[in-house]
C-alpha cells in the first residue's frame, strides 16, 4: 500500500462521510495495477467502519475491492482459503454486527465470484443473511430497503443471490442448512407484510432442496484446485514422464485413456433419483410442517407445488 493511499483513507473518513469524488480518488490510488494488497484491504475495512453514511459509489468500491482481495489474492484464484475466510469474518464482526449494506453485499459478492469457500464461511453466511433479513434496516445496493420483521422484495432477491451462488452450500441448488434457514425465516415472519417474491422463493427454494439434482463434482476443494494449478504451471513437467509414471502405476491405464473409453455415466438416472423425494427428505419436511401443529399458507403452497410436480 502506498503511504498516499493510507493518508487518503484516514483523511476521507475523518468526518464519517465520503463523497463520490473521494471514492474515485481512492479507486485510482488503490487499483493502478488491478491488485489489492493486504494493507490496502485493511485500510478499506477501517475506513468502512468509520463511515456513518455510505454513498452508492463507496458501496460499489468496497464490494469490488474487498471481493477481489478475498477471492483472488491467493493462488489458486477463485478459491478462498481458511485463513482468508477467518480474516474476512473477523473484519465483518469487528464492530459486533454485520452492520451495513456494504458488508452484506460483500458477503454475497464473495459467494458469487468464488468457486468454493470453507464450510466455516458458508455457515457464517447463512447466519448473517438470516440476521440481516430479520433485523436489518436501510437502503440496499439495488435501490430497495431492508426492513426488520418481514421479508420484502429486496431481501428476497438478496437471499436468492446468496443461496444459488456458485460457492454456496450446494452450487446451483439449495443445501439443507439453507433450506432450514428458509423455514426459520418463514416461521419468524408469518403474518407480516411480506412480498410475493418471498413466498415464491420459499416454495422454489425448499422444492429445489428436495428435488434438484446437484453434481457432486461441481465444487473442487481449494486443495485439489491448487494441485491442478501447480501441475498446469509446472514448466518442468514432461508429458512422457507423466505417461511413464502412469504406466508403472497402472499397466492397464492406457486402455482407459486411449481408444477404449469407459462408457460415460448416465446422468439421467441420477437426475431421476434426485428428483424423487427420499424418505429422509420426506421426514425432514414433515417434521418442519408439523412443528407448530398446523399447515400455514407457505407450507400449503409448497405442498401444492410438490403435488403438481
């Protein structure tokens, strides 16, 4: 980090307000090389905590710069390691709560941009999104508002982005922890002034958890991605040497690689099995519906949807 960047950040945050022009100056100072250093990231976080008012330009810069640092600053790019995940959670919790839309948007951005993140960060995100929807207030990045005690259209959109993001619990599908969060939000906001988008998300999200096919290989671990990255970047590797080691380890391997390919797995069968609700999933759903002794309008809409399918 240049000394000038640190000085600018301290100067701009002194009165708790930052202008679009000041954000532009920071953006130019921080990103001449397209890279955010740890010192710059820490200065940006400190400035965000100082601010009592955040303009749209600041939220955009904060989300973009911090997302780039967390997701891409360590190899392999796109895979958040445990240390960086712990650092991010500590920064977001520094003032005791996920207190601004900039921080909420950053969390969602990381999950949208990363290929995978540690389980600890996935669990943290579920808890923080639930808290933000139930307790948060104030403007969202897309012009809507967070409202405590209900789920409005802007909040439903945030939830949808978070649970269907590539690095979420179950990429392109809803995981069990996310489904349980949807049920808790539904129970906590029954009878509130909720948006139609929330009922749609609840029904679609739970049905997706129960029925959707999810490729178990959709998310590589960071460790496996690092191994592949290292192999591709190894200029000393020789194809002949690799094939020689392969032949010694498995004399029959060449038949599998050259000319005699094993038949590809039939995914249609796997998809069909996934689409059918299993006994375990049925018991899970029944336990949540029967918890309060009645079927509410959201649960009825879900049951109707499942019956139609």
